[in-house]
């Protein structure tokens, strides 16, 4: 079935070009992040479970990577801060997302994961914890025990922020999961983080990889999250054949891009574009030229990254 797109025109929070003007300010702080040993972790350091007493009675779901334990609030089961890809650090920085290592202990999924490095001076999003190890998603489901073949529709939300800031943690999917105040039908809601700014969208000839996939790492992250949904959402009560992707502002533009991307074919069925915009994206040659010039101006050559 072809993917269908619904575009909604809402007041635009701010123009993306203004946000992009300050994107370059991120590079020094981002490249200084200590990632030593992070790629070797089988579980996020904040989530070693067993001792999470307050979540000991929460629901446990087995994903294709390992078991996770969530919590129940107001009749909605929440599974927060679940990794959908390996930490994009060290040798995986500026690379397409990779599968996360499997784990055997039950993962504590009762708190949000870190936010991706971003511009905090804009004062739009609260970012209490920031790390390059940020590829986490959250699932809000009214019924994770739903019988096979009776899965609920799934809504995957892509946050806005000009692709330079924002986080999934700002969106509580529990009300939408139960139909909200308008009495809608139950839905399994998924919110995700994805790489932002220079870590998510820098094109540079030194970053070429197998298949020549480089530059749109943030979009690749979104597609990796959609693949996670296809593999796992049935265990949370969702129907992988009824997945809607939606976003606001830059998240709306990213939804549009995924609708037409052959790499996202078959990963979702519908798209909702809220307060989106359509602009002339740079060609690969133009993006590479600007990326190479930026690296030269920053004093980076070869494998300095």
C-alpha cells in the first residue's frame, strides 16, 4: 500500500534558517564530548536494572535485543529510554546507525534517555541530560498484553526544532495513547530522539561510508527507529502494518522526506505533516562543498573527527 501523507497547516514556531545560523556554534562542544568506552557498553550505564525497586512490579516486554521493564501510570504502560540503535560514538560517529548489542538482564525502561547534543541557547527545549549516546525511544501503550492479530494502530512522533534542537522527552504520549480528551481510539505512541545539527546532518567527503550513505544521519536514525517498530511493536500491543509517522516543524519536513525515501519503503503506511514547510534542500555536491569548507575552517583534516 502506498504511503499516504496528510499535511496540516499550523502556526510555525520559528523559521528554520534562523535556527541554522547558530548550528555552527555546536561543533566545539560536541566534538569535546568524552565517549571513551561508551561503544562497548551492552546496556546504558543509567539502566542496569535489578536495583530499580520502584519499578519492580512494572510490566516486562521482551524485545529483539532483550527484556525491558516499564511502569504503569493512569492506566498506560510506559517504556522509556529504550535504545533502538548502538550508541553513535567513537567509530560510529557520523556513520549510519547500527543495531544495538543484545542484553540478557532486564533493562530499566522507567526513565527517559539522554538528549542528543544541541543548541541550548535557544531556550525552547529543556535538556537536563545531554550525550552523544542518545538514540533512544519511548513507547506509550494502553494494552501491551493485546492478543496476537489484534494490535492497535501505531503513531511514531518526530519532534521539531530545525533539526538542530529538540527531544522526545518533551512529549507525553500517554494521553494520545488512550484517545485523549476528544475520546479517540486507543493508540500505541512512539517518540524518538535522533542526531541533530552537525552530528546529524554534516556532509563531508572524509565521512564517506559503504553505500555512500553520509550527511543525513538524523534521517537514517528515524528510519532505524521505524525498523525497530517493525520488529518489536507487536510485543507492545501495536500493529506493525498500521504505522503512522508524524511530526511538527522540522519533524514534519522529515516526515515528508521519509514518505518519498525508498529507504523507508514499507516501514510505515501514513504520514502526518504538522506546521511543516517545503524548501529547496541542497544538492549533495553543494552540501559536500559546504561541509568540506566548514571542516577546513575548523582545522579538521583527514580522520580528526
